[in-house]
C-alpha cells in the first residue's frame, strides 16, 4: 500500500523571513516578469498553445521516471509513450497528438515521489525568485532538475533560453488567476500551495480542493 505523506497543517516557523521573501518576489514579478508575460499574451493562441505543448512534452520524461519510482509502471509507460509520440509525430512536442490518442497527461516530480515514500513535507519555505515550497520539495529540486530534459542540454545558451521561455509561458497562464487572490495574499498563496500539493501527491483521489483547477500551474512548478 502506498504511503502518502499528506497533511493540511502548514508549519511556517520562518514566517517573518518568508513574508519578506514573498514581498521581494512580488516586486520582481511586477517590475519584470508580469510585463513580459503580458506582452507574451498578445501572441496568437495557436503559437502559445504550441509552446505550452512543447514544455509539457519535456516534462513527460520527468513524470515517467517518477511514476516508476512511485510504483506506477503502467502510468510510467503511458507518460513515456506520450513523450515518444509527441516528440516524433507531434513535431518535437508542439502538437499534443498523444492526448488525442487517449494517453492522458500527468505531472509528477521527485518531491511528490518523496511524499509517496512517506517523507514529511517539513516547514513551509518561500524561495527567492521561485515562490512557495516546503523543505521536502526544496531538497528534491536537484534531483528533479537532473531528471529534466533541459538540464541535459549541453548548449548553455539554449538551456537558459528554454528556461526563460518556460517561466514566461507559465506566468502568462496565471494572468487570469490573479483575480482569485484575496485578503492576506501571503496566507492565501501558502494555504493554496499546500492544498494543491496534497492534491497532486494523491493524484486527486479523496482530496478536496475547491480551486485546484485554477491555481494548479501557479502553485506547482
């Protein structure tokens, strides 16, 4: 039986530091990332959809590896098959032909794998420039990076360019989500992040999350 390390309790012993980091992230976002994302949003929908599909396709490799580590061989085969099909027939992932063929997309990273293995989430951490996290997910980042396709691209310029476009593409999808943020923005993001994290870890099974569909891309990197 899989041991899911899920908890609704959010331990935030570093709240003062986290709030200062959150404010810094907000300023950087408002001055740099958001304006670029707003410009990006003016691109034709087909172009943006192709870019989204491209990065989703790269993530399917990491997902496949973590599905296997979590003891889900069928889902691992499903997600790796998606990568093969979309990388070839789908023109390097620009077209999501796998979904049209009935192969559903999933999202898994090493942080979720550690949770499935029973590792507790630890204290909440707001990372400079990266956003909400937990100690478990922060420590898992090096492994997640290593298992990503972009990490193994030896051309530094290409690597940096792809990461930059990925960040802009993700931020653009959040422009319409900002209207959901209300009250104490820091607390809202923190609570929403933990709820969304639990939802992802349990694959949406028996986990209640009223706004997961809208906040998913913002809260889970």
